C-alpha cells in the first residue's frame, strides 16, 4: 500500500503548506511545470519523487525528468504527463497511444483546474490535481492525495491549500 501526494504547476513555489502533506505521503508525484528545480530537490530530500516536465520548464528540468512517465505503482498502470487533456478531449500528442494502450490511471497538469473523471470508454481514471503554485489564474491552490493498494485506488482527497487573492 502506498499513500500518494499528487501535485502540479508549482511554478517555482514550495512552502510549508505543501511540505506538511509531503511528509505524510509515501511518494510524491509532480505532473509538471516545476519551475525552479529547488522545488523537486526539496521534495526528493523528503520522499521518493516521480515527476514530468511541463511547458514552462527549462532544459535542466527536461534533462532530469521525462515528458511522459509510464510506470506501475503496486498493481496500477500509471501514465503521467503534463499536457494530456481529459476524457473525450485528449491531447493530440497522446490520443492515439492512450486509445491503443490505456493505463488504469492517467495523470496530467497544465490546466490549473482540478479534475477527477472516470473515462468509461477507456476504463481509466483521469486525475489533474490543479495547481499548488502561486502563478496562474486558479483561485484556490490544490493537490490530490490517494492510496494505491494492489490494483485498488482509494481514499481520494482534495487538498485545498488556500484561496488566492
């Protein structure tokens, strides 16, 4: 069993509010737009980290992290990318592959909009944790927390860090 903290779109921001949840997780997954690598260095110092780079990330982040990360966590096939779209509107870059070989859990960031949608056609769960950084149009900083136990994804929680003014 693993407790996962899923975040995205930090845009170089890391703070005590985020770190409070990091220490409670078994693993942290970052769905791109990291910004300064001090963010991922801070996360890696505390917990195992999986991350993908996003469209604002520089060459250093692109050398350290992949654009797509397809992996198994426990018995769950996971695909994480930054720009992926969502059910019925998947990004053209991944559309063919996701239809040919869908994962059980598809994760992306980019939109700054928290979404959790079950795609009945592809039998997959789509997650976008919104944005936990302070840059962008989102009104509330958000993350997701959930548990993977064998092939089961459970205990999904939305974490609202603060409203932005």
